[in-house]
C-alpha cells in the first residue's frame, strides 16, 4: 500500500510541476523511471532494472494517472475532455452492437 501511495504522490507532484506530462503517458513514465533508476546512464543497467521488476510498471503509472485526473480537475491535460467526448459515443455503439 505504501508503494501505491508513493506512486500517486509522485504522479501528482510531476503533473503539477510539469503540465506537459498531463497529456503524455510516455513522458510521465519516462520521468518516473528516470527517478526510480537513479538516472543511470548505462542502457544495459536501465534495462536490467526494468527486466528485474525494479521499476514501476508502465500500466500502473498509466492507471494511476488516469484515476488521479478523473478526481482532480486541475491536473487534467488539454486533451482530457476531448478524449472523453470521443470515447463516450464509441462505447455506446459497442454496447449497442454487442446486445
């Protein structure tokens, strides 16, 4: 639980500090991995950390960011409303076609 709290705190800090991360999971993940890896310069050392599960999974970062932005309007990016607007009709159509 403590690690989850730390991840949420890291994400909130980064989203507040750098608004460009609000619309880019790749940039957010890169920032978190850079911090967690201690800024290793060697590619093989970084890949070893990733392969050994020493870095937070990209999916955990993405899901946490999504949940944080859902609850915190001020941490949403410029594309948040646009993505929601596009997703809603598509989901309705999928439900209609499956029924």
